[in-house]
C-alpha cells in the first residue's frame, strides 16, 4: 500500500493510502467514530464507519487510547470543513501498540508536571508547532547568510578562556592541561575565520552560568554568531535588519499552520517587516526617564526598559552607541566620542526584549592591547586574538542571534523554555 505523510495528503485526493502515526484523540457516535491521527508532519481526521470496515476494526474504538501507535489505510477525501481540507475514509487499522495510562491527557496540567514529562509534552499540538517553527527559523537564518557570502565556520565548544568575562562560565576539568570552559560564544574564533574566508558564521549550543530566573534565560541555548570583514557599524546593523526581516517573511510563508496553532497575531508579524527603529543609548535613556525609569547614562537596559522602549512600536528597535562601561572589551570606540562603543542591541517589540547583540570590533592592535591590560586580562591566553590585529588587520563587525529568543518572539510564546526541545535552566537538568 502507498505509505504517505499527512503533509502530502493533498496530492492523493481520491486515492487509497496508508498513514503511520499516533492517535491524538477519538470520539464515537453510534455507527460511526472519528480518530485524529498525527504522524509528525500534520494532523488528519479519520472516519470509521460500520459500513466501510469489518466488526474487528470498528470495535477498535473500545480499546484505542491517546498516543496509541497505528497504521491506518483509507480513501483520501477532500472536505473544506476538515482540518487541512482533507479527511480519510478508513478501510483498515493495524495496531502497533496500545498505550496504557498516558500521563498527559487533553486537560490542563501544571508547568512543572509538563516539564517533568517534557519527553512526552513535545507531542502536544503547541509544542509540535513551536519546534517546527524553530526549525524553519534556523534554516531561514542560514539561508540568508549563505545567500550573502557567509561561510559556516564551526567554533569550539571547549575553550581555554572566556569571550566576555569568567563569572558566567561553566568550568570543566581538561586532562593534564588544567581546566577549560564551555563556550559562551564563538565570536573570537570567528574573527580568525574572516581573515581566511571574509564572512563566516557558526550556529550551535552555547552556555551561560548566569543564575537568572527570568522567562528569557536558559543556561544552554543555540546561538548564531556571524562576523564580516570590511563591514562597519552601520553596515553591520543593515545586515542584521535584512536578516531578521527575511526570517519574519520566511516564517509567515512556511509556517502559517504552526503560527495559527500558536494563536500568533500574524498581522503584527507582518507589520514588523518594515524599516527598524534606531535610537542611541543616550536617546533611549532620555526617553525612558520621561517614562519614569531611573536608568542613567552609564546603565544597561533592564527588562522593563526594553518593554517601555518598544511599547508603541510595530518594529524592532536598534539601540546603538553604548557607554563603554557596559559593553565588552573588543567593541570599537566611536571616533566622535571615545566614551561610547559602536555596538548595537536589537530590541523586539511586544515585550520580547533583546534578540541580537552586535558591534564593530576593535581592529587596532595597540588600542586593543591597552584595553585588555586595563581590564587585567591574561594576555598570554589571548595573544592569538591580538595576532589578528597584528597580521593583516581590517575593519570588521559581527553579531549574535539567540535562536530561542527569536523563536519566542516570532511564535508569540511567553516563556523561552518552550522553544527548545529539552530546556536547561538553573532549576532543571532533567529529563
């Protein structure tokens, strides 16, 4: 028999096909019963009529349970009222396994219970939709980069030092060499990559040992870091804007069913595909203080500050030219004001906060060396990084995107823990 996926069912109208999957739900009404079948690619309703099947198949309604695995054969029938526009007139059902006492029923459950059963919760409609959206966003990011001259350049996860300070690093023993660390970012290694390949990116797990309890933080998450030679601060923000707008369009185009399941306001997403806002840090501080914030010229943005900045904006907003005190050592100073760095954070609307951090990098050997000395950094550990400014230095810039934060915003979900298959937080290491 012709085994097909539910996502392709529209190509088989009027044909008999076989579907393999799991029973999502079942309801019965006299001489007819209905099963909702999912196979990982979609959901379809099967109609089991006493007139179309033998007694043994019809009586399966008495033993089939939620998440039982089955192989179903039937006639594909177009019906505008059905989910996806098609249903299956069932001819036969082969049982693979009958599930007993499935823990997650179709009623409401507490979040801790669901997190303890994350391995099963992944099967629910909302989680299915989020993971498919995440997949699409991942590939949209890489598509844009690949189409714009970037080469994938995998940086190490085990590193001998920190990218941005050692207070948020996970330390691991490393044979006879002492200790290593789980990477916070591949950025420093990517800066080496651009001297060979011009434009590079990596995309993989990174680790932050921050004891943060907010809905926007994970201790293990996926980051795309990109670096580009001969790109300045302005060009860097242009790349970021083009990329995010490409991701928005791609998600709307390819994930309308998933966004509908997530009850995402697609009209709001479409509005975000427009020229982004821009404010300097100083302008942002002035705006926020008028709104009642106590932020000063030397402060980073708090979560509530990010909400206030975008509350009346349909599009993300760049906050650029930050005070040097709150940004990393490798960011290039503004030639017009050396107290500022040519860095940017991209703040998403609707309260989702920062989704990108980027900057032009310091490309002058002597300036970077002096800055590292002033911060008492172990120069021997970073000599290779300084060498990049010693042998063929060029202006260059880069940025990083957190996949989970971007997925949360585009999907319209409030907590980042649902945007990754198995979240790691300060309170959770299992399952």
